[in-house]
C-alpha cells in the first residue's frame, strides 16, 4: 500500500531508448523520403523513395536511440550521485553524451560535440521554462490572480506579532485558552 | 533560389572545416573571390577529396548588377537569420539563468531548502543520512518540475514550494514558503512531513510566521 509508484530511474532508460528510436524512425523516414525522391532516376521515383526510407531511416532511429539511451543513463547516474533532480542534471548529461558518443573522433571533436550537446539541452530546458511561464497568461488573459493560500494545517497557530520590549514568554503560558494578548497587556 | 539558399547554409555550416566557417562569418561572397583564375582552381582541386568534389558545388561569381544585388540581399537575409537566432538563444539562456539564480525561482528555493533539510539532524533521524530531493513526477519519469504557487497576501509577494524527500528510512514531503519583505525574500516557514506511516511526523525547521 505504501508505494504506488516505483522509482523511475533505471526503468526510464529503456523508455527513453524506445521513444528516441521511434522519433528517429519517423523523422528519418520523412527526410529520407525527400532525399530518396530527389536522387532516384525518373520513372523510379516511388520505388527509390521507399527503398531509401526502408534502408536508411532505421539507421537514423538507431543513432537517436544511442543518444537517448546514453543521455538517460548519464541522467540517472547524476541523480544517484547528486541525490537531486533538477535541470542541471539534464544539461550536464547532454554535454557528457555529446562528448562520449564522439569519443572515437578525438578530443577536439569531443569538446565541440559536448558543447553542442550541452547547449541543445540547455535550450530545451529554456524553451520549457519559457513556455511554462507564458502559457498560463496566454491561455486566459482574463484569469483571476492566484488565490492566497492558507497556512498548512501541520503547523501550529502562528505566533502573535512581537512588540518591542515585551517578552514573548507569558504569551505562550496563557492558561485555559485565554487569548494571550489580554494576559500580555494586563 | 530557395534550394540554393539552403544548400549554401548547409555547406557553410556543416560540410566544411573551420576556414570556410570563418569565411561564412565574413561573408559568403568571399568564397567566390578567393579563386581568381582557372590555374588556381586546378591547383586547389588537387587537394579535394572525391566526396568534396561531389558535395561542394561552388557558384560562379555574379557579374551583372542584378546578380550582385541578389547576392548581397541573400547574404543580408542570412545575417538577419543568424542575428535572430542568437537573440532567441540569448532569451532562453536568460530564463535558464534566472531559473537557477533568481531569489524567487522555485528551483533556487528547492535547492536551498534541500541543503537546510540535509544539514538538519532531526531530518536525518526521520529519513536517513542521505536524503534525495525531487519534484513532481511526469509520465515520462522526469521529476524535475517542483510544485510551486505564487500569490500575494497583505501586499507582500509570497511563494510556496513543495517537493518530495526520500531517504533510507522513509519518504516525506517538504513545504517551504518565502515572503518578500522590504525587497528581500525571507523564509516564512519550512517544515518536513513524513509520508506513509501513521501518525505523520511533522518537523518544523523554520517558522517566522506572524499574524
């Protein structure tokens, strides 16, 4: 009964690999369809297009999946190390992913790729923040201002405003539920 | 013409090395100026790979006035695109910076409150020695978004932030409220509450409330 939701972290990697592959497959199909159509001979445009999509778009999907899986793995590692989940994790793991996936191209390419990955992820976070901030006001400009919250019930009643020169001690010792203010001024 | 433009952007940005990227920054027209005679072109072509031969197609320099104007207009259009993109990136970067470092941003409050909770002995008793902090969980398994509510009471801005805690011994939530008084954000209250077990244990770390 205690736990309705499990920890997302190790399982999320698989989810991310799958969704990244799907994304790459769809996007790759669209782009490969264009290039296949352009590069095929006249009269065989349709066949060439389908062949190009069939052969090349799963490769794009796999590349996306590698990126997504690496990214999610590093993100989960950072969560485990820092014990904290915030946008900084995803920016760092974006940069690390970019660098690690380009590891066979040498340090210069790695640095560039890491920078690019970090910037892209930072921009994704930035876009998310901007949309989250502006969406509310753009959806309904006539909406009421946010309502004031009551203090949580878990807290004891708030103490009275402190007056200079008066001790708070008799305030708290008021017997029988008498208002402390009367005791104080008496 | 449009296809030509994209080809230009593609070749200048992705296909070629740093020297030609630099040329892009100082004007695409310089690519065409750099080769004056056929002999130079031939000499240069010896160093090009087959892939470059196929992929990089150099255009002829326009000789007519209309052609030159079109070239300039195209370059100006590219510069405008680049400037606009840089502006947009700057906006996003600003918001990101604000999210991390602004006094009234939920992320900042969450980060500081988590530090306070971790350094508190009673919290270590309740949750364990290593306490993990995270926000609300989305369907994709991300827990970065911290629940918060900004409102105004008695003319003072307030923000209440709630996030989750998890340690070796148990789970719980933490609620923080900050109020802007005389231009400074100060804590109004900060308490943690265990989750699951009955009765719930509440531990108040900060209580600055006044009626």
